């Protein structure tokens, strides 16, 4: 792939390093203008045995909670009405969570892990019903200090929500990312001995080539699509977790959850699937649907939703 100009490299934000370079094959003007269109599969409101969905979890990397609120995202959340709302990259301390979020009547139980540095990382868990137990982090101080994970136990499952570290420009944090992946896998294996798991959030990896627009130009050179990161995700599947979206829609193309703000990437649907719901095998029979809400704006990520028949 041709090297990006110095000017583009200088303005390319670390978070959005996933590149949008398109293959240099010749295209007609009409072909060049046509985006890769994602066709949202029809909603599935029942599981494989016909039991109706009774429980919904929504996850969204909001790319700054205060800016997200100003974009009227809370109106969509109220309409969507999940039982649990998982937010990543809130970029504010717990003390500075907007009052409009604190005052959400549907979510009286709120838990925030926002790290030691204001304006970076951070996650929030909002629930209609109070969890049995809530813990923070994955027992790895350097990452726990960044506010990257919350674990909540409910009657039928344990929810782990994470904002996985980006490997950084030039893959300078790839070794750190691998240590995170190992620690997360260990954390999940221990939890899974007690109850089945729902693991969700911005996992910062496109696992298969189908999960990003330009796999060839990004492979082993761009954060989120190195073999080491993909292997780390694969180890989560090896311990008995299932990618809920690909379980239901193994061949659906152009299903992305992140688009850089640069180069009009979202309008062209030049994106990456970085956000997931993973389920323990024991919960797969309860799976009704795993939705990618590409039409919902408010961040450089779109929300995803999981429906279960509990």
C-alpha cells in the first residue's frame, strides 16, 4: 500500500489509526462513489426454540461522555430502553459525569471506573436492576488505573464490560496490549467457573478479514489488525466464548462499528468491527439477536445491542 504523506500521518489521531486507505485498483467514477452498504438483518425477537427476548444489553463507545450527551444521544438511549447500558471511553471522572446521565430514571444503579487521569479512557455501567456484585478492573494495576473494565454479577450470568487498550501509533503498545489480553483471559476463565459470561465493549480488534473494509492494507501494520491481537481474541473463543454477531450472521459483510472521523469514512462505510458481545456457550441457547446499530450517531462508534431470552 502506498505510504501516507507526512501531513496525513501528523494529523492522524492514535485512536483513529485504523486506516481508511482504499485499494489502488482502477475504478469507475460511479464505483468509487458507491459505499459498501451494510444491510441490517431483520430483528430476531425469539431464540432458536421460539422463546421471546426478555432482556437487552446495549454497549457503546461514546468517545467522550459530555460531548455524547450534547449530541442528544440520551434520547436514543431512552427510546432503546436496554436493561443494561455499557459505556466506554467516557473521558471524564466519576465526579464530572453529566447530571443528565446521573438523573436517568431508568438507570438508578450506576457504576463508573474512570481511572486516575481526567479526560482519558473510563467506562460506565448503568442498570435498571441492581447487580449482586460489582468489581472494577482485571487485577492489573497499570490498566486498572486507566479505568478499563467493570465486572457485574447478576442472577443468571456475569457481565464483563471492557475498553481494551489500543496498540498505538507504530504499534508501540503492542506488548502492553498482549499483557492485557493475557490478563483479561485469565480474569474471564476464573469467572466462568461460577456463572456463564457476557463479555462486551470496545475490544479494539477486528478478528477476521470480513470485520474491516481494507484487510490487506491494514494487516500486521495497523492497531487492531495484527496477528498478535487477533490471536489474543482467538484465545477468548478458545475458553468457550462465542462471538454472538458471527454466530447469527457468519457471512454478513460491511458490518462495522467504528469509523474514523477522517476522510468521510462513515459515509463511505470504510470501517471496522471493534465492538462485540461474546457469550459463554451455556448462554448461546438464550441468544435471540446481536444488533449493530449503524444508523445511530453520537460517536465515532455506533452502539450494539444484545437480546436474550432469559
